[in-house]
C-alpha cells in the first residue's frame, strides 16, 4: 500500500503542477506574437483549391 500512497501523492501534486505548466505553455505558444499569419494560413488551407483542383506540380510538393 506504500507504493499506492506515494504515487497518489505524486499525482496529486507534481503531475497536476506539470499539467498546469504544460497548459499555460500551450496557451502562450498559441498567442505568441507573430503567429497570427501562420494560424490563418493553416485555417484556410482546406479552402486553398476550392475553385479548381491543385496543379500537378503542387500535388507532388506535398
């Protein structure tokens, strides 16, 4: 039962702290300066060839 108690204490403190820091880090990464253009390009990439199919050269570049 000692192992369970130790793992429970670690999960209750350090893992919660690590997950919180990871969450805050991801929020800061998403809202960092200069990322707006990259996010807009990624969001609109599915509409890039909406009016006509992609050219053969563009398909090979993927």
